[in-house]
C-alpha cells in the first residue's frame, strides 16, 4: 500500500460550513502536499490548477513514481503477461491493439482513479449514478480471478519444492504414473544412445523399444506425450488416463494451496504493504531473473527455429475477425483492464499527476514483457522441435495450453541447462513472488471496497479477511480436482476475459455519458497547464488521444465483445460434445453462465440509483449526470471551453461574469469532511460561454 501522507499544517480546503465563493473561481488554497499557499503564490499562466490535488489530506499516497510504476507493473505482470503468451502469428495485431485500444482505455482508468480518489465501488457512480454497479462487478471479478489465479501459485510452490529433488522425476518415462505413450528425450539418450551414434538419424525410446525418427506416423505422434506433461497431469493433477472427474488424488497441491491462502490472509490482516515498497524488490528482482533466464534459453543451441517462427507474421490472419478479437482481448488482459485494479491504485495519486505519461509507460513496459514471454516460449518449443525430429508445429505433441506451458513444456528442456536445479528453483520462486504480488492487488480491490462501504467490515476487518480467504480456499479446491485445470483454463481464458471486456465497454460508456468534453475539461482543471503544438495532437488532452478514446476504442471493444462471445459459445459447445462423463457435462454450461454474471450486479446498482433518486426527488436526468460527490461539481468547475474536433485542448472556460451556484443545502459528505452541493445547477449571468455540461461538441 502507499505510505501515509502527513496532514498539511493549514486548514483543509473548503472546510467552512457554507461555501460562499463564486462558481468558476479557483480554490483560495491549493491542497497539495508539495506546496500550499494563497492565490498570490500561484502563477495562473504556468500552474492554473482548478482542482486541488487531494480531498482528504490523510489519504495514503505513493512516495515516488518508481513505487507507483512497479506496483502497476507487478499487478499486470502476473495477471496478463507471464501466463498469457501471445502467439507469434498475430504480433502485429497485438501491437496495434495495444496502441489504439490498450493505451486510451488504460488512460481512462488511471484518470478516473486520480480524479475521484476513491475505490471502484464509488468511482463510477460519481460520473453516472445509474452505472454505480460497474464498480461492484469489478470487485466480484477480481475476487473470482484471485481464486482462480492462486492455482498457479500453488503449482509454482509445488514445482519449487520439487526442484530440490532435481528434474529427473518428471523428465523420465520410468515412473509409475507414466503411460505407454510417454516419450522422453532424456530416456531416449540413455537407452538408445548407441543406435543414434551408429546412424545418422535420431532414435527414440517408445513403448519399450528404440525407433528411429522416420518410423513414426502422424497417428502415433498425436498420441505421444512428453514425460514432463505426464508428470504434470498424472502425478500433480492426479488424472488417470482417459478419466476426468471431480476428485482430488494428491494431498501435495492441497497443502500448497492452503499455505498460499494462509500467507495472504496473515499478510492482509497485518496490513503488509506489498503494493508499495515491497513491489520495488519483488518486481525488480523478478524482472532481472526472467531476463537472465531468457538470455540463457535463447543462447542454447537449436532454438533458432522457434524464434524465427515467433517473429514471422501471418498476414492471412489480418482478414480473420477472430484474430483481431483475440488481439483486443490479449491487450486487455496484458494491461489488466476492466478489473478495477488500475482505478484503485491510481486513486492514491494526486490529481495533477500526468496519467497519460503513466499509461504510455505501462503500455511500453507490458508490450516488452509480453514479447519477452512469447520469445521464451517459442525458443523452448524450437528446442523441443529439434529434439523430436518427427514432430511438427501442428502435431498434438506440441499443442500449447496457455498457462500449462511452465509446468508441462518448460521442464522438458531444463534438463539441458547448466545448473538446472538452481535455475528451476529460482525460476519457480520468481513465478511465485510475482503471483503473490498479483494476488495482493486482486484481493485489495474487494477488501478496500467492503471496508469503505460497510461499517461492520471496517470494525471487523480481520474477520472479513479471514472469511474471504477461507471462501477462496474452499472454492479453489475445485481447481485441484482432475477436472479442475480444465475449469481453470476455460474460465480464465474465456469467461473472465469476456467479462473484463464487457466491463471495459461499460467504462467507456460511463465516460461518454458524462461527456467527453467534460472529461477532458476535468483533466485540464487538474493539470492546469497549456501544451505546445505537438501536445495539441499527442498529450493528456491531445486531439489524437481524444479521437481514439472516444471513437476507436469503443468500436473495437464492441466488436471484440460480440466476436469473442460467439467464439466462446462455439468452443464451449464443442467441449460439451467431447465430454463423455455425465457428471461433468454441466461444466461448459456453468462456465458460459459466468459471462452473464456481471449484469445482475450492474442491474442492482441501477435499481438502487433509481430508488435513491426518487427518494431525493431529483429529476430523472440526474441518473446520467455527475453526482454531487464528483470533484467537478463539488469544486464548481466551469464549463468546458473548446471544440472536441479541434486540435486545440479543451480547457476550463474563462468566466468574465461569474456564475452563482443555486445551492439548496450544503452538507458534509459521510466520507469526506468537505461540504458538497446537494444541487449542482448553475445559474449563469449573461455570457457567451455555455454554463451547462454538454456531452459532445
């Protein structure tokens, strides 16, 4: 968590019982931790802040930029980069979607967090009360992904412990869990070494005898399984050949899962600040280890084929809409959009922070991280292809399954690395550290929302965290069954992905309902600085970023949501037809129903907003207008000035004749000591500048 900030020595902004300043005037005191002074201390030409940096001086804040960046990176690395390996066939599409979809959407989330300076459960309701349920849907999605994601931490801990005994136990076909279809390069070298030396062709030990590579047909190759993959499926997951059911066959993963949840529970109860200083060590150390591991893998012989395939684009995919939808989804998951984490973490920044620069840095870093993860995977697969000459990229032997790569494929080549025992221990320890850091980010979202919203949760925080972690552990046991990893994979890759895209679409809808001109007016009021000619096109309120954020990103999101939803329905239907056990036939239907989970939550939030609006006797238009808690309303920010379709920035309108607020009651907020306006109507004096808050130019 960010560190606590000492309260300023002066009186907090607008602490008087009745606000008397005119609408459109700047606050008499800048509430900033860096500088506090009167109007005479501020040069409005250079530093014309209309909105204060902070509402609550006691609210935590990041000490410096490095901790903030590493916190965002640590949250995103585990969620969408190390475990989601981008295919080399559509790298160009992925890069393009990161720019035209990922950058503007991430900028939107960071800006909403900085502007509202609150959790997701209240942030979206400030822009449009009828959409306040979006924040709670994000909280539920974050908890569901935390339950799912902890399975990867469980396997990482399991493999880290196994590394103390070497890798021979899962790179050999001579164990009780191995089947007759097992094949191992290590076993073949030991048992068929003489045949290989006497012949120009590689020989392989398969089904009790040595075969040269030309003896295998496609049918035999598709039945083969790596020794490392059989260890993962039969020894770790407890699967039986040809049998899939809800049964936990081993106590080892259960103990590892319990230890992971126990560590998280104790740390959250003790308020361990993993989002601040410790991210500095976890993320930086993990990045160094991963970079060294990547260099070591790429320096091994015979990996060139995989690297070449990774960077060879398939231009035919440019015409495939499913490929574009997958690229949009990949960029969404790489930046952890639609989960509320970016909104929550950016809320600990001051309003005058440049969120556009932060978004640009994050996009560049996450793109590099995803590219490095894909490069490592394809280098490993290239070496496997060299070791098994009879296989090709389309065979079932080398059919990757996303997150299973680090447990099913990577150990196959670790045996050929120097000091492989050390590399394996360090690598899986790195995955575990990144996973724990990500878990804290995922759990912090619902914990912060519940403690902010409900008094009982604030008074019994430890009990609430204990109940949450206990529920997460019990739900996580389902993923440890023989059917569990398939449930994890389908829900993580398909169901949760489409839900996050839906939530991104609702985020963009919030911005459009509030009004793009108002949105960029708020940014100008917070930053308070003008831009040069280059900045008019590319800056926090540049013309290009406005067009992409308001038009291109929503179109891509809608297209991806429709296409990806149809694709998910098709995949799950195919999976349903292949399941033979009647006890698990319901699983694809259950996973498909998760895609509709957010809509009841959003509907409940909308119903609550309608009820509150009727009780307060407000007009129906107030449901889609900024609430009285929004900073632009509380601090009487003037109307936006500027054309949305003009390269010039949308600024705060000058007020030659101040407007007077039509204030019915000024009452203190329950969560903020500053007074707020119950009615936000503005009664302007005659002026050519509009005082309403239009949604478009």
